[in-house]
C-alpha cells in the first residue's frame, strides 16, 4: 500500500494539470478588519500566493450582518478575489483557509475561461469596450405629469403617468 503525500503550498513542482482561474469569496472577521484593514486584507492574497497562485484581482466586496453567527461573529467583511492556480493546489488552499483565524468562511469557484477577462475587468473597475459604456438616452423636453382619474373619492384615485 502506497501513501500519497498531502499537497503542500511551499513546493512548486512541475504540474501535469492545467492552471485555471478561480473566483474566491472570503468572509473575514469584521472586528479585525476594522482595526487593521491592510494586514487582514493582505492575508488572502498572501495565502493564495503561498499556495502557488497568481492574483488577478482582489478587493473588498461588502461588509454586512451575517445570516447566522460564525465563531461568535455577527458581522462579516466579504473579500472578492480572482486568481490563477494549478487545480491540484485548491484542496490545500481550502485547508489553509479553514486553519486561518481571520477567515470565517470561504467559497472558491472555477471561472469559465470565456468569462475570465470580463469578470476580472469588472472586479478591478476597468472598462474599455464600447458595450460597457452607458448608452445615451434621448431626452424629451416634455415633463412627466400625472393625470387624476375621474373618480370622486380622493382615496381611490389612480395615478397614471403620461407624457403631455
């Protein structure tokens, strides 16, 4: 019986599997993030790079109340990251995130290769294609008015927007 060595983040051997792009959503401990945002937010990219990944985009997504408490925390800071990594290293990355005391929960999804460029540009706030620009809306000089119905009871009046 042969034993397979557990993958480690510190070795970067040659890989037969292709690198994929992943989207990672990490819920960080809000209290620690509020005290030292640079240090706490830097833990996610550092962890990914330690496991052999390359960061494509990493940013704060949201801070909100959790649906249920996790490790006594009622609030979480959501950190969104796009990264490229060998698929054989994902299990070790998941293990490392569970061991990290700042990361409450994580979800890592493989991104469809056709969507990588658009999703990374959206995450970084870049927009260079004409489809991304808002279309000009023709403005009319006519004001929007409200017509009252002919009903005599003022509480039952229906308001209908019309252009004059």
